[in-house]
C-alpha cells in the first residue's frame, strides 16, 4: 500500500466513524517527518479515542500497525504514527489550539471528495 493509499484509507475509516473536517495534506516536499498528514476532528474526548481505536483496529486487520501512538490519555488529541502517514485526531478546541492546519498550509491538500 502506498503512502497516499494509506492516508486515504485512514480518512475513509475516520469518515465512516463520523470524524469531521477530515483533511489529507502531502508534506513530503516540505518536511522529512512523513509523506502525508491526516487531520480529523471528533465531537468529544470520547469520540476522539473511539476514532483512534477504530482506525487502529481497522488497519491492523489489513496488516498495518502504528509505529507509535501519542496523546491517547489526553482525550483531546491523538497522534497515530504509521511512518509515512501521521494521523492527528483532535477535539475541536484542541484542533484550534494546535492549529496544525495553518502550520502545514504550505503542504499540498489532497482532494477528499471521495469521502462524500
């Protein structure tokens, strides 16, 4: 699975579980951290953790496990590192606070119309 396919698969799963404002940003031209970031917002702390749980479970079913998970106990933001794809799941308040959308605005936004 390519990095883009993995980012899209993560976005699809987050969308299925009612994640909001899902964005995929290609950052490999401006950073060595990853090829893609996926951003999503949950409606509550519980929803953020549920989104991460479902994403991790789904991807493990197809043989993809995260290298690292950060922030799960914070209940307001979770980072799931799949190597070339990093998934950020926030509450609305945390997403506004960290403002990663602005920080990575120089990255290329990938069309997510396939989520509709």
